[in-house]
């Protein structure tokens, strides 16, 4: 829902230039999602590396502290 409202905001700010609205929205989206993309990539390695499943157990233990 947040992304939808952000996209609507950019379109309302640039109603005559949808390409500019999309470019501005995507730029902000990439900045906002970079941290989560990095965390997802790290978790993917953790879930499937040579130390799995212990590495996954350790991850959950870290979050329970």
C-alpha cells in the first residue's frame, strides 16, 4: 500500500509526464529497498551455505536476544 501511495504521489506531482513520475518513484524505491535487498542476499547465503542449517539457527538466536 505504501508503494502504491508513493507512486500516486509522484504521478500527481507530474501528471503530464508519467515517465518522469515513474523514474522519480523508482529512484526513491531503490534507495528505500537497498538495505532489505542486502539483508535478503545475506540470508540467502546463510540458508544455503556449508554451515546450514546451523547458520540459520544462529540467525534466529541473534534475533531473540
